[in-house]
C-alpha cells in the first residue's frame, strides 16, 4: 500500500463528504422539483471508487463515465457551483444548462461526460485513447463502467479494440451488484466481471474493494502506470449504491433493506476512511468536523448560485448546434 500523507487522506475525505452531501441535496431538490428531468442517478455509496481512481491522474489525463456522473465531476475537481447549475438547467452550468444531470462535462478538466445511453461512452473512451496513442502522448484515459453495461455490445467492441491497438485506457467496472433492478447473478453468466479481460487478452487487475479509497488508489495507480506504457487494463471495483437506479425507483430501499443496512453500517466508504484516519492520527475529530461543515456550506452555496443563475435563452439553445 502506498505511503500517503495526512494531507492527502484529509483531501480525499473532503472530496468524499462533498460528493455525499451534494448528492443528498440533489435528491431533495429533485423532490422539490427544482431539479427536473426524467432521471437523477446518485453516486452515494460509490465515493471511494471515484475519488481513489481519479487521485491517480494528472490534469492532462482524461476521464469519461456514464450517467452517474455528478460525483465523478466533483472528484475531478469541477467546482460545485457550475455542477449544481447544470443540474438545474441554468446558463451558468458546466454545459450551459443543455446537458443536465446525465450530460455533465468539463473541457477544462478533460472530463468528457456524462452519457445517458448505457455503454454509449465506451467507444468514445476508445477513441480518446486512440488519440493519445496517435499523438504520441503519455496521457491515459479512465473510463468508468456500470456493471449493467458489461453485457452490452459497446462494452465488447470497445475493450476489444483498445487491446488490439494497445490503447492507454483503464476500464473500471463499478459493480454495485444490481443493474437497474436486476441482480448481477441474474444477468451475467460470469459474475466475476474482471475476468472479461481474458477474452480480449487484456491485463486483468482483478477485483478491488470499492469501499476502501486506499485500496482503489493503489490498484488504479498500478493500472495507470501500465496503461501509459503498455496498453489497456480492466478493474472491477466492488461497491454498493445507496439509492435506486434513479430517484424514481421508489421501492429500492424496501426491496434491499437488509443488504443496504449491512453496507451502510459496516462498509460505508466515508466511515471506513474516517476510521483509518482517527486510528492513525490523534485528536483529529475537530478537524474532520470542520471539513464536514465546510462541505455543507459549499453545497448550500452551490444551491444558491444555481437558483440565482439565469436560464438559457433561445440564442443559447441554438448556439453550438453547427460549426461556424
């Protein structure tokens, strides 16, 4: 395990708390109809995967994900204000209010989205990786994949092509055991999803505890170093989401109540990091409370920023549709 400074661990704690509070507030705002749209997919429970993985990247590297993207955006360093504004469809949002919850992106951060079609971002990750190789950079791509997308044709085609061309892509499957409402054992003949790498001749980095940010960081660090020089890697992060597939899934808490209780009480990623910190460093409680308070303030400031921001105009709507 890597030797990490106290400041680094506290920064990861801050990011994870910020994501959790941000997502909780988004859930409330959706129910208040201040965030609208058909779906809202929350990252609560996954925080250690996004934070641990993205801590391995430099600013010139690339990140792409599916529609559970708010937490990934925050972990990549996108400020909460434009993220929340995008959630509310405001002009000051990351995508000018045109993308909403499922299409967050930030060119400044090499964060390429947020895609609503299941697996639709995977060919794009392959393409970004091809650009990195073609331009002879040593930049790498991290592509997050939901377990529900691993039986999709996009998944097979994209991973296969990345191996054929030795592309610098780290594929991270976030296996939260339930794809929409279907258990992984009911949708996949091979439930150890990292073994899909064997079929492509790809490096298999195995499974990692997705609730342990340190373990994620170590595993992804090795994968990123390999991808920069050699080619793609597949990782399976075992995690658990605390809400339904989307907030419209109102029966999730009841259907999986016992299992959900076990994960939230015993395997919560924020609590696990807090336990590690307080066991390693003395008299840290006040500092952790201060971090939590700052994050809560930051989230509320993002809400007020979004509420006070203007809506896009008609000119904004038709802008960027065609190249000038």
